[in-house]
C-alpha cells in the first residue's frame, strides 16, 4: 500500500493470485486512481482488467522450477504502462523460490525506474512495513542535498490507511497555514515522486503518526539534515493534544500559535454548545475501551477522561514502540486509578469502543457496545461521505459526534 500511495508508482506482486485479492480491495478504497478506471486499457496479462497490484500469479510448479521467466515477462508487460516507478514486492512464499529479482529487472531493461525489496515484511506491524517502504523509495531517489526553504515542512506518518486521510491533511495544513508554515510533501498520502524529491528542501519534518514514520524521519535527518518535530502528547487527537502539537510546531519555528489555537477554540466552543444542549445520553461516568497504536491511545484516553469524564476499562496498545510515551500512559492511568485497564480485555459491555472500523462495527452489531467508533485501519466495511478524520479539531468533533450520537 505504501507504493500504491504514491501517484506515479506501481507495485508488482511476485506471488500467487490469492495474495492480490485483498490488496485490490484495500487499494481501491484507500487511494482510488480515477485516471485508471478504464478496464480495457489493462486487459493484458498480470493486470487482467485491474490496474492495481499487477501480479505474476506464481503457481505450484514455479516453486520447483522457478518463476524467473514469468517475472521477466511480467516486468516487461507492467513496465510498458510507463509508470515513473515500479517496485517488485515478493510474497513470503515466492521469496523462498530464489528468483534473481535484480537480474530480471536488468533483463527487462528497467534498472532506471524499478527496484525490489530484498526481504518480506510480514514480521513487523503494518506501520513498520509502510514506514520502511517509504524510506526505501526516498533512498532509491537519492536526491541531492539542497538549501532548505524557510518555514516549510513535510508531514510524516499520515498514510492512505489513516481514517479519512484526505480530511486529516486538509485540517492540519490549514492549521499550519494560519501560522505561516507551508507543506512541501506528505509521504505516503497521495504524494508524487516529484513531491518526494522536493521534500528534501523542507526545514523540518512534522511527525503526525510516529508508528508510521520512525525510519522515514531518521532517513531524512541522516541523509538531509532535516530535524523531526515530535509532540510528547502523541498524535493531535482531541482538542488538548491538537493544541500541544500546534505549540510544539510554533516553538520550533518561533512563530505565534495563536491563529491556529483560535481555530481550535472555535471548534471547542461548538462542541461545548452541542454538549450543553444535548438530551438523553450522557457520557459522564460511562466506561470506554480503546484498541489502537500508542500515539492514538495515549491522547485519546487522556482526553475522553478529562473532557467527557469517561472511565477507561480496557486500553489495548497495538504498537508500543515509544517507551517514554508508554510510561506517561501508565502514569496517567495510575493517577486516575485505572492502571488495571492497560492490556485488559474489553468487558462484556461498554458504552463506547474506539478501535479499527471493522471490529467496532462488528461489536456494535453484536450488542457488546453502545457506540463503536472507527478510529483506525482496517475499516473496509465502512464508507464515509462527509469528513471524518481523527486528528485536528475536525477529528475531535468526529469522535464526539460518534460517541454522543
């Protein structure tokens, strides 16, 4: 998905056709490409009418005899589409065949716009795989060092897998523009290869979702001297964490955070009016469960407790790679007397369950939760027509709307 998130890049899957099925559905939902909707243009081998994730369709005999010739033919066919970048990704099964991927790329005449991953990434998390892939593309481009553009940034960690990533981008860019800060590139969220090349001129990288950009941020800093700005309060989820993120950015650039904070406060006032006028359901004292990566779970738990007076009974962290932030989460839960909720399974019934879209919808249908709130991938079962990001002031309103609806 990281390769397919770059406009002008395409991933060639070297593996069985079954590995392509779910990836097609995910790609179509997460980052559609309207200009590729003519199936006749892709009625050729390896595509078979669908432009996303062309596949070599490795079969049983290929595991014994090898699939080198098939791979070379696939590279020539897929390469004829004239993408700016083609990346060969081996399935875990195909990787044991021992095909010479580099040799196949050379024989297909694609050395200048094609590379492959030497290893599969099934062992890590989705975020780690996405991150390492974006890092690899930046390294492959090998862009020259250039002078930095004042008050410009890249937004790191936002991916096409993020809940309503387009609205998230719009919201955060607006907050930055209010402080006079421009965005050059958002690697992993609909950028082009030209955007990635220009990204090395940014004066800083703003980390939005650490679990999806640790390696990428390190690469930018090592190769191009671009520092990463990371908020200790995690992602800008909820009003409080959004304000912390804004202040961190403003302090780095020496600008006033007030215009952006005013935009957040405007939505705070709207939320307060809605809460005061609500009838029936009250969140105060109600139990909630969270299942998400640490940088989402930490600010979310703090905000729901302090803002809605809700009580966490199950906090399951799916990626806890930041030891310092994990300690802060533990300390906060200790402070409010809810330390036992960390890692505890979800109770038989809670008022609100915030997690991946598929699980929250299933639990709501089963009657195990009163409100299921979609805050992260995967959420194939849901289709949203209005803005529903989880970050920024709009994200805060979305979460409140889902809990209080």
